């Protein structure tokens, strides 16, 4: 199953709205074929492994990290392919939460006389597809927050200078994160101050959907993210009611998609409406690279699922220098958010990357 998981992970960031699935075929304890789902509309992992096999699959065991599908979409049901191939046993990492499957795939295989064993490396299987699980069960994408800060918690100096806090190796890691997320989001202030391209500069990578929060359409039309010469990826600007019509038309003429979103009592865009719209478009994961105000709002409203914090060995100081997360915050340390499933890594002997997931009781929407 570990090999099936490795196969599945090869397509990270490329399968939405489909899950990451890998399949390994085994005969007499030896792997004889393997396959993975590359992107939506292509062969599913089970079919890919069967097609790659030199010879008959009759009597083989199949290890699949997610329950085989049993419905017809852009491709046929994988249960039928496994039955027709004569697979003897199927080992499943975890059941598929999609209501069209959700245990039915396993039942079909068993009725066909195939032995099925579920829950093999289940925790690892669920974690690999955590974004898929959340979207299917809540209707919202997995929200990852990323920021780089100094040792004293600053994301910029008192003058607003932030280039560069982190090392080049850390910035390369950020591009890897962009490559494996379906969308990337920034606020107006970040767009105006940094004029980012929001593309992926990893060899063989692909650019995610670029999402800009711009309630009143204040970002300059000349912003790089609005220039199609820098990326073929779509840019979506979320605006509030009453955003300037002429500027909206100018953006749309450049190929930018403008979506109107409701605002809350403070005049801020409603994340629930925006994230639901992104989910309807098949977006499973979104990387937040906004400033302290955007991050603060997301944490206050309990939208954050995962955090990547790059801590850099520099001291900036200054009471006016921005910290990574603004917002209302908590009153006491007992209410502070303690991340779980921590992973700590020293990058190129310089920065420290801390990755962790937000506890379920600190999240408004938890995938099951």
C-alpha cells in the first residue's frame, strides 16, 4: 500500500476535482505493475495499472489507496475493470466519501467474488487525500496558509520592506507548494505592494488558479497578475457589491474573471461564499499567501486547515513592523492554537520550516 500511495502522490495538484489514487498489482508477493491517476479525464489508477501489465492480471492482488469507483463519469467504473481482469483480492486504503461510491464499490467487488480488505494504511491514505475529503464532505476547499517571518515574528520591516526575509531555498519550496495546490490567494495590499506573479517556477510545474481579494477593485490594471504574458492560468478577482463597473470591464477585457461576493458587517468579503464558489469549480486546495490582515481574518473565522511557517534567523524589531497574523487574536495563552501533526525541517542549513495542521476544534469546517 505504501507503493500505491507513492504512485498516487505523483499527481499532486493535477487531478482536481478527482482524488489522488495509485494502484499496485501484485502476484506471488512481487509487484508486477503499477499506475496512478494523472488528471481528470484520464485513466483511473486501476485501469492504468492493468494497461501497463505485461500479460494477464488474473489471480493478481490489487492495492489501491482509495475505494474503486463504481459509477460512470468521463471514464468507466473501476470496479468493472477489476472484475473483468480477474483480480483475486483487493486491498483498500480507505473508503471514498463521494456518495456515488461510499462503500458501494467494495460491495460490488465482494458480490463478484473478490476478497476485499479495507483500512490498510488508512490514516496515510486519508491524509494524502485530505483536500478531496474536505471538499466532498463540507463543500469547501482545504485552506493552507503560508508565510515567512523573522525570528522575532515580523513579515516586514517598519517601512514595509520584505524582500527577502527567507532564503532562496525556502522560496523554491514555496513554488513547490504552489505546484501542488489548485489555487493561490492574495489580498489587495499584497498585490499593490509586491506586484507578485503568483506563478509556479518549478521545472515541469503548472500555475494554479490565481485568486485576488479586491473588494473595491483598487489593484492597478498594470499588475503583473493581470498580464496573460506571465501565465496562462486564470486570474479570478473577488469583488464586493458596487465595485467600479468600468474597471471590471477593463479587467474582463484582459481575460480576468471577476466574481461578485457578499461582504460582512465590516465590509470584508465573505470567505464562505468565495470558498463555496471555488469548490463548485472543482478547487480542492487553496494556498493563502496574503498579508497579516487576510491571515488574521482566516484564523479568526477558523478557515485555516494547515500552516507552513518559514522562520528565518533574522531580527527586525520595531513596534510598527507587521507580524504574520493580525486579526482579533486570543485573550489568553490557554486559547492559543497549538498545531498538530508537526513536521519541522531545516532548509539548506538556514531557515526552519514548521508545518502543522490546525486542531479540529479550531476549524469551522472539518472534512470527514
